[in-house]
C-alpha cells in the first residue's frame, strides 16, 4: 500500500542496449544518437555515433524521456494535441518516432531514444538495442 | 476603491480537492497528475498518482495556472491564437483540456489542473475534486 | 547483473508524509512548503501551507531533489564546493538544510524537502513527515 | 592558411574511455557519472553508474565541456573569477575538479568529465578513462 516494487536497468545493461543499437546502425550504415533513460526519465547512457547529427542528441534524449513517461512508444499522440503537449513541456515531450519503453518480464525498466535517421530507421535501431538486452538476459 | 476583498483556498481545502480528484481517478482506473493553484497561479498542492506520466506534472500544473489566469476552463481558446499564446508565454499558457477554475459562492478562489488521461478524463477528475470541496463546505 | 530491484513510494505514502509534516508544522506554528520526490527526483506530492513563503516552493522542492540525488540530508556539502555545485546545476542542487532521504527497511525510497522556516525547523518538520510514514507502515 | 586539420574521437574511442573510467570507479567502489565530449564540447558518450548521484549528470557533463573549451583540466581558475565565469555562462563553465582534456599525440581530441565522488576521486577516474584509450591506441 505504501511502497511499490520497481526495477531499473544497471549501467551494464544500459551499455548492452547502446552496443546492440550501435551494431544495428552500423549494419544499416545510418549513424545515430542513442540515449537510454531510467523509468523516471533520467539519463543513464548515451552515444553519438561518428557522423550523427549533433542536434539529435536532444531529440534522441527527449524521445527516451517521453517513452519512459508515457510508457508507450513515441509517435502515437494525436495531431490535435501533440503541439500543445510539446509547447507546455518546453519540448520535453516529443511525438517524434524513435522512443521505445524497455520492457523486461512484463515490467517497464527504462526507455531508449534514437535520433538522426528517419523515424523508421530510429525505431529499428532502438528495437535492436532492446533485443540485445533481452538476449543477454536470456543467456545468463 | 483602494482594496478588494479576495478569498483563497486554505491548504486544508487544497488537500480535500486533491483527495476528491484522486478518489474519482481511482474509480475510473486512470492515474493522474493533479495540481491545485491559488488565484495568482502559485502552486498550493500537487500529487502524482501511481502510474501517472511523469511529464504530466508539467502539463497538469500549467493547466491549473492557465485556468486561474483566464478564469475559465482551459481548451476554449481559438485555434488561431492558441499556439501564439503558448509561444509568447514560453509554454506557461496551455489550451489543453483539464484546467478548471474553482468557484465558491460565485467567486473564483483558485484552480485545479489534471493531466495524464485524455482531455475528457482530465476534466472529469478535476470536476470531482471541486465537487468534493463544495460538499465539504456544504457539510460544515 | 542487468536489473536492480528498487522501491518507490506510492501516492498514498506520499500523502501520509505530507500530513505528518503538516501536523508537526501546525504544532510548531511555522507554516511550510513541503515536497516529496521519488528516488529519481521527480515530484510526487507538494503542499504550501497557509502563510508559507511562495518562493519556498522552489527551495523545498530542490532540497528534496538534492537529498534524493545525493542520498544524504542536505546541508553537508563543504563551503568550498557548495556554490560551484549550485551554479553548475542552475540551482537544482542546494545545500540549504531541510532535504532528507526517506529510508524504509534500509532502502532509500524517495526524499522530503521542507522550506519556509529556519533550517532547523525545516529539518524537524521533514523528520516528522518521515516518522508518520514509518508509523503507518509499522501499523499495517 | 584557410583550413586547419583537427582530430576527434570516434564513438568507438569514446566507449573505450567510458569503460576504462567505469573499471577504475568499480575498483575504487565509487559510482560515477562520466561524460565524454568532442573538442567543441558536444556530448559524445555518457554513463551513470549504479548508485551515482542523478544530479551529477549535469556537473560531469559541464566539467567535460569546460575542459574541452579551456584546454586545461578544470579546477585551476582563480577564486577571484570562478563565480563570475560560472554566472556569465549560466553555469556552463565550472571550476569543479574532474574535467580533463584528452590529449593524443600532443593534440587535444576531446575531454572527459567525471562527477559524483570527491574532486580527487573524479580526477582519478577521468585519468583512468584517458589511460585506457592511450593503451588501446598503443596496442593497435
């Protein structure tokens, strides 16, 4: 009633997510900015790949923050409210594609945000980062 | 001529508004961020319910601030000016639904802002918070 | 190795902390701003008591954020670095007394921050809020 | 006359710096926030280790930015001007210890910033990150 059990990624897990995402982005030949945040939206890990857009640091991070906050992938907010939500949060909430909650054992433990490619490329790289973590956990 | 009488919510009243809103949100099974502000838009009370979006702290608060400022529920500004108003106030004025002035005895004494659900859910929870206060006053 | 188990306060717990702190502040006749944050420093609950300083909303909140981040009570940073830390964090990290981690069963589950009195009064009210939660948990 | 040759860390190099710093921090049992920036002060890589202070994300990053900008380790600015410099840059320039330029072959190629320990611990972890990169380059 007074406490709820939660789980957070370790920094070892966050690095595995980064590396899985980097490997995918290299195969695709699309350099990316990749951010991993905890369930509260605080930054855990970040990498800007060679050739990725410098300003995508911000968008990648805020995609991760938005996915951690809303607990669903970014990009699904209706056109009617997406600009209002971006304005009221001073850009912290973004509806750009590429933010995905990281779910382990049915529980959200953080989120990844990817930016510098197209929305579809960003999502593909983010999914690869999450998949790398799932495989590492399965292989323990 | 030189002084005008005003009324403000006490912190006891603000807690009753929060609790009424929480009770409604629990019945609806929609966790919410709920903010209560005074007539000047300064924060009086806030709660983030278990599972509510972290970023909704900001939107809930600014809905309350906007309702206190404009003295009408949020959401009624014309599409033509809503973005201009959000931009010039650096996001402080929002036209998202869920901000409602608290009126007692025909006088506005503060405002409630609710965020994390749909606009309609947010309004329903905000109305329940105000109703709880009205009942407490009637029951005195 | 990849996940760490954590605990967070529920909103019911956060309200008990607020109420315990308010009760103490009323006995002391010192109106306070009281903030409760989660382990990541995100706001969970807040109250500004009748007569508390409006600007203490900010200091109370940042005391709680600082205590959640550093995992020790605020006020212990050396004079040599306290201003540097405040400046680099744009005021987010404060060395004012009145921020205290909330520890349950040996684990930090959030923090309380109190402001509007003297540093000693703020600490006393914060401790009372935590004590109220411990008693509620013990009485379950 | 019109172009100058520069060198920047790759993301592979930035990850090696992070990992070298993490390894040292683990041996010291002092969890750290670690940031790596390019010569322009833009973030290349970041990690927040388990148990490191959340707010140290900001200080670690700005230490790296400051070291990249000034091209010397942080902490050496005179007491007379350090507050003025922090104020005019809105906290971006910090004189906290723990920011170190990364020099390869006599040329600065970026900087590391470390925060969450004491200033001395932060410097020690930062040096270990740089050393790991030098060894990787020597071993090629």
